[in-house]
C-alpha cells in the first residue's frame, strides 16, 4: 500500500524539507561538537585557574581564623576548596577526599525556588559527581609555566574522561590549598534550547512548504480536471496562463493542444460533410440512369445498391457529426434518463423493462447518452426480442447494463463488432442488419464520457455494459453493487 506522503505533493515537500533540516543540523553538530567541547573545557580550566589564583592570594593575606569562611564563600556548584596540614597527600587519598568534598552541599547556596514557593532543589548546591577518578597510572605533575606562572609551588592532575582537574598549592605557612573542579559530560546539546530552535525552524519550513506546494498543486489540479473534461469532449475555456514560467508554459501548451484538437475535429467534420454533399450528385445521376435500364431485375438491384450507398453515406456523416458533437455537458438525473428511453420503447410495444435504482445526478451529454442506450436496446429487441435494463455501481464506474436472452455474440467477434460498418448479419439487407454503425456510435459516446462499453455473456444471451466514470456522479442513495 502506497504511503500517504508518496501520493501528496505537500507531504513530500514537507518531508524532504524536514529531512534536509535534520541532516544539516546533524552535520553541523558533528562538525562543531568536538571544537565546542574543547572550547568549553578550555574556558572552564581558565576560569578555575583564575579563581584558584585569586583564592590563593586571598588566603595568603587572611588571618587563619577567617580562611575557612573565605574558602566556603568562594566555592561553586562544581568547585571545592580545602586546606590540608599534612603536606601533599598521595593521589588516591586526595581523590577520595575530593569526592567527599564535592558531595558536600554549598554553604553559600541560595535556593530561589524555595523562596518563590516552589519545590526546593533536590541537590541543594551539591555537585553531580559521586566519585573522582584520576587517569590510570597518573601522578601529581608540576604544571607548565604557561599554565601556572605564580611563585607558589603547585601540583596538577587531570581526571579520567577530561571531566575536571585538581590543583594543590603550597602556601607560605607550609600548608597546602587543595582545589578541585569536576563537571561530568551531560550531553547538554540535547537540551530544551536547541530542540526548541529546531522545532520552530521545522514549523516555519513546514508552513512555507505548504504554501509553495499549494501554489504548485493548484494549477496542476486545474490542469488535471481540464484534461479529463477535454478527454470527454467538453468545450472548455482556456486555462489562465499565469504563474511561474514552468506552470505558465504548461497552461499555454494545453490551450494550444485543445485548440488544435477542436480545429482538427471541425476540419474533419467539414470535410466529411463536403464529401457527402459531393456524393449526392453522382448518386442522383446513377439513380436517373438506372431508370432507363430495361431489365426490371437489374434495375431493381441497381436501385437497391444506390439506396444502400446513400444510406451508408448519410450514416457515416451522421456518425462523424455525432463524434464531434458540440452538445454541452450538464448535470442530469441518470436514472430518469435511462428510464425515459426504456419507457419510450415500451410505449411502442417493445419488451423493454427498467429496474429502477437510486437517484443519481450525473454530468453527461444527455442526447448522446440517450442515443447510445437506444442503440443497445434496439439491437436487443431486434435480435433477442426484448431487454432488461438497470444501473449499478461497481467501484470506480457507474454501469448501465442491458441484458437480453438472445443468441449472443461469438467471443471472437465481440471486439470487432464495434468497428464501423461491421455487421454480424451476413446479408446486406438494411432492414435486418443495418449499416453496422450502431455499436460504433455506442462506443464513441461512452468514450466521449471517459468510459467504455463491453460485451459479456449472459447465459443465455448477451450483457452490454456502458461503464461511465463514477467521479462525475453525486448519488443520493445506495446503488446496486456488481
């Protein structure tokens, strides 16, 4: 089953636009994420070292009894300070102490949520880390002069995963000031801000895509409706030749095609009319000369042949004019139209019955469709003695079904009987076989309406079905199902 977006121009345009947005955002993220991480880590290191230098200078000048309060006041969510009096601790001991300090809530933490009457922060200023893990096999190292250019002796270490760092500074008093910064990677790129930005951009692109698709689809729908109507032989006003160049050129090409088709049909009709008119003179001459034939049998045969030629000429011109009929398409009650044809034949004493169905309003050429139905009924009456007619709905089509119980038509002849001047009756007697244009007219009318006509066995007899597109119907009741 085809997905809806494959059938919709708007859906495809929105889908491809959003796909392009996602791919562009993904590529941008992949390109910039590594540089962003490095820049954030460098900025965090710079801020941490600057804060450590400031705290170190402050501790050097403060009396011992104020140092602890100064350290507590200088801490942040991801930074802790403490003083050790036993010299520089081993790295593993220092790491355990750093983990413990990071779990300690901030003394200077102010919970604005609680002051605003909201639920208090669960972390109360404690860092998110549960443990500090130095790099495997790492030891205290002396920082380079680029990183540490102050007179106090310092030692430096980096945590595993580049999630933080620690510094120990020897004070003038012989004590060591320990500082730790630890902030695990939390995937902050997947946050509300970027998602909101992508969402707003996606909505904006979707609205623009809908607008563009509507501008493209509207003239295409108009073109499709006009092409379908032209295929049914309707006379249409020219399409408006406006819009982008591609749409405008398409409308211009359609209008030129429609004009050429109408001109071609009119020229052919005029040519056939002229031929028919010119043939009357030699046929009249032949009829006059036949009057002077002395043999009555020969004379009778010649006059019959001339009459047949005249009938065929008139029928051919009538057939051509019927195909190029300028009858306007209009809405009709289809069941009433079919019923009226059946009633007309029944009033003439023909065994024709109509099974009434629902009221169906259909856009058609009533005169042409009435002529096609009459031809089928007259054939059924002539060869089978009667007919039964009904309308059924078979999915995409409305079918006008004419059933009889006559001899039927051989399978090998069911396609050829629609060709002009083809007759199943072997004689050339017009009273028994006609000129062979009845079914040709039926097929021409059906195809002018965008449908077709088919012949099927009825067991016994024949079932002739005129299938018309259901899209031109507006039913006001339930139709018979096939």
